[in-house]
C-alpha cells in the first residue's frame, strides 16, 4: 500500500534546512567498506570516529540514494552516537526513521520517529516524525484477513497527526489514510459476517453487520451490510427488521445493486421496503429521516 504523498516531499526533508553537498559526494578521507570495517579497522578504512558529523551524514545520504537503506540508517544513527548534541544528530535521527521505513523495518522506524518526537517536540519536523510513526503501522495493513490490531494503532497515530498538526502538509494525507484504515475495519466485520451468513449462523452474522451499520456507516461497506441484514432477517422470519433494513438501504442507496437485490428479496415474499416495528433499525430510520445519521 502506498505510503502517501508525504514522502513526495523527501527532497526537502533530506536537506533539512541547510545546503549540503550532493548525496553522491564522498568524504575526502578514505571511507570504504561497511560499518564493521570502520570499527574493526578494515583495509583502507579509517575509524568512523575520525569523520565529522557532516561527512557521516553525506555518506548516509549516499547509501540512501543507492537504496542501501539499512546501511544508511546505521550511518544516520552513528551521528547521534558520536555527536549527540549537534544539529546533525537531530537531522540524522529523522533521516534514520525514514531510512528504516524505506527498508520496511517498521519497528525501528517507529522507535526512531518516537525518539525524535520525545527529544524535539516543538521542532518543525516533529509533524513528519509523527507521520512516519503512523505510517509504520499503516503500511502494514495489507488485507482484511489479518489481525486488525495494527489498523487500530494506525488510526490512533494518524488521528494524532490530524489533531496535533492540522496545518502541516501531512494532515491531508493522514485524513485520507485514516478513512482507508477505517474502511479496513469495516471490511473485517463484513468478512466475518459473510462467513457466518454462508454457514447459516444468522444471529452471529447480524451482529457483525449491525456493527458496520452503527459504527462504520461512513465507509464503503454500509450498503452491503444493510442488504445482508435483509437476507439474514428474512432467513429468520423477522420481516419487520428486514423491511426496515430495506427502507434504509433504499433511502440512502436506491441506485445501488444492493438495493435492487434487497428489493427483489422483499417483493418476492410479498413485502415492501418500509420502516416497521420498534427495533434498532427503526430507530436508525427515524433518526435518519430527521436529518441525523445515528
């Protein structure tokens, strides 16, 4: 799943306020080999401690541009270790979170982003750090079949971006992703509801579809949920509930395929879509007619 438009601003984040040498620039001193070579004094390699924060940052940029994200994250982290109170350390920390995310190392990306928020809560890039933290959950939401704990965590983190940084460039993307994550939760309820319906466990199915109608009514799954309620209630012989679900469906989604199918089911049994009785659906119908959905 796409990580959203926030990452299109990568160039601006990469520079972070000062003009640096191009990311292809290598430090003047020998800087070959991997991080272990520096520590262990490999051939033609100087100890990492001999390089300035700016030089290490440039090397990290080089690895990032070469898509060696794990190595880039290591170098960005070394800046914080060797120059903990420098401005480069702050820049390195946010870039480490980004590099970890590109490497799909979401746990470490989240840890780096959270550390940035803890250390620099008032910094202009704190919004970006919070967005990265939210994405560390969001980008793991790949289908409705898996546990939805990550989805709830993504929603909470995205809400923080929206509420804490409403004027940031990441708020709009967070709103869109929040809606998509919310839709995932509704999709999970629908998946389980359809499972029960197929096995004729109608009461269990109704409970799932009711959650969608009551708690996820702004998602793309509401029309189908109402149709499945018509099916389930008719199967149980509860015609008042079935007719009312059909009436709500017709009021909101009259041109949909789900209404057409529900209408056919109801009229096939000599019934019409209309609010009847004093059940939970009838209460929703009355509230809806007054102009307030739930």
